[in-house]
């Protein structure tokens, strides 16, 4: 279904699983284990640089918690601390208003699909988009280009497409800060792709029902080094 026809159909309002403002990290993690979140999708699809589908499975069963990029906890913490600053840079660069809704959402039809979105964006035409905040370094910024063309790394793309599905929104922006001034930032946009989304939902549902709920570990299919780190 092309994006143009999405606006004509009736929208599916997401459900609210939890209010996240003031929620303890322990309680937040407990809610995350009730389904699949945006940052989980890359591992589930086998495209995460940081963890395997087996890691995700153990996390959902609360056997072993795994955070993306956990080996560099300083970079992870800096990313969280810089989110408001990067959102402000995005506003200055685009002229769009970014705002937060501190809730964890569920898909209206698939309650195991969860979304804890960084920011939402108010667009000039009155519609709403998603904004995901990222931080990286000078070397890793090259991941935002492919064969000389602007792109979104596949492991972040899957996150954005998951959020668009849960929230039933058609546009997702990424704003990635890689330096120490407002010109050292990468802004990308992806639009809804229903074919991708349909396949993604199928694979997420299969993982949730046939592995997590069935308590059956998924097989290792990732690169050897990642598997060795996981074992």
C-alpha cells in the first residue's frame, strides 16, 4: 500500500501500556518484557551488531538482561544525557517542533508490539512524525551513507519502522549527533513501507509466539564473533 493511500484510511490508535514519567528502571524493564520494543527488532531479524536473537530471548524471559552496546556503558549513558540537546538541534535545523509523550504504547491489534518513542514531531501540515535520537563518533558516522548515498543503518531502520507500525504514523526522522557542534549532525527520514512492515510483523509474531511464549530458544544464525560473545 503506498504511503499516499495511508492517509485516507481510518487510523488505529495505539494502546497505552504504561506511563513512563518517574517510572523506575526496574519497572520499565518489566514492562519491556511484556512484548517486543523497537530496539529489539534488529536482534530478532539477525541484523544487530550488538546482540543475537538468543540474547533477546533470554532478556524477555528475564534470564539474562542484555543492553545494546552494553560493552561501552559510557557511550550509552552519554547518548541518554544528550537526547534533549540533539532534539533541540533537530528543531533548529528543521524548524519542526519536537516533543515527548512519556508513555509506553502497544499496537492496537498486536499487543506484543511495544513502542517507547524518543520524541514526536509536529509537522507543518498538521500530521505527526516520530523522531529517534542517536549519537555516534566521527568514525561510525560513515554508517549513515551507503555507496555514497544517504541512508539509515539497517539496525536503526527496523526500529523506526516498528515504531511507525505501533503508532500508525507514516514518517520517522533520525537525528544523529557525531561531533560537538550543531553542524556535526546527521538528519535522515524514512517513510512507511507496508511490504516491509508486513514481513516484520510476521517475524516478530513468530519470535514472540514460537520462542518467547513457547520458551524455546531460537537458533543462532548470526556471525560467529557475535555468537561467541553471546554464548
